[in-house]
C-alpha cells in the first residue's frame, strides 16, 4: 500500500473512532472498567450511602456490625487487544470484511483507553503470535496501532486462540483488561480462556457474518476455506446441504457461548452487516453493574 493511501486510511479511522470514543463510549467505557484497576486499602465501618457490594462479610460477622472494604484506584490500567489476523477474517458479504470491522473496533478501544489515561498494547495472532506491541500511552502510539492493523500481513493463516492467551499470561505480568477480538472459529480454547481470566479481566468480542450461519439457495458454487486453502463445490440448492451447514454453525456457536459462560468471560456478538455501537454499549453497561 502506498504511504499516502495508508495515511488517508489511518486518518479516516482516526476521525471516526475518536469521535465515537469521545461522544458515545466515554462514560460507558469508564464505568465498565472502574474498579477493575483498584487495590485494597483498608476496612472501615459502614456509613449510610456506602455501596452494600463493598461490605466485608467476614469482618461484619466478627464484630456484629457492618464494615466495608475501601479501595484505592490505581493511577492507570493496562488494556491489551488480542487481535485475530487469521485468514478467516478476509470474509464479509455485506458492508465490510470481518478484518475491517476488527480494525475499527480496535481503534475505538485504543482511543477510549488513552482518553482514560490507560496503557494499550496489542497481540496479533493466527495459530502463532505474529506480533506484539507492548502497552504504552499517547496518540502517537495509538496511530501506530491503527497503521499496523491496516497494513499488517501475517505469515500464517490458521487460528489458535489458546496460543495467544498463553502468550498474554506469560508476557503481561500485571493484571490487565484483555479484549479477545476474533470470529472464534477454533476449538479447545476453553481451558486457556479459564486460566487467562483468573489472572486478567478477559472480554470477548466475537465477530461474524450472517452467511457463516446459513447458506443461500443459489445453486452450485465453488467455495474455498481461507485458512486451509481447500476448494470444494457445494450444491446450495440441496436442502440437506443447507441444513447440515446451519447445524454445524449452530454447534460451533453453542460451544463458543458455553465456553464464555463457563470461563466467566463477558462477551458481545458483533455482525459485519450491522453497527457495532449498540452491542459495545450494551456490553459496557452490563459490566458497570
């Protein structure tokens, strides 16, 4: 990509994502992660108006009088984006490709983080960790992230979420908020997700296209698996073929949902053909309570 063209794309994404982070997500983002970067300070007696969720029940039972835990907010929080750059992201049947949507989401989260004086880092992954940008602050750092999201070319094509999660736990020592942004077209990452969520605050953003759930009846078509390169002719006019495709997609979706629930991970589903604003805002609001 020509430098001038790249700069135009970076600028376009910067204008859109900064606007969203400033005017739409600012309050929700702050409240969604408020308290995630807190350290325990002391215990004191409960006063009218205190949050009952802060009551220390062990101390309360010992003294037969309500006491609450007092926390001090850490000066900064570390945010890490685990970005799936595997070949399955090069798919989209309406509005944009999954990878383009992922880039926008990352930009919005990046600007939201620096607006709250947080550090932001990125792990690009396929079935390998392709690149790591250590957490840092500032607009220049965020623009570098956006530039890399636009022009980065991974070496590998497949997906291994477990590898990325293990890398996160090994490299980021301090507790962080980590967004895993992927279509989650993978299996057997449940254990790695559970372990990572014990050390960090994991949030899953699942990106998908509607055509990954059902096939249209358009006759005989040639399809290629982006990650394996396998080519296959599919007769979409065959009802059983369409039903089998939908059943496989539902099985994968059930596995993903079950994995998130059992791992205690907050998640949002984001579709390529629709705005991501409401799903993100709903996610932030859920986490604020």
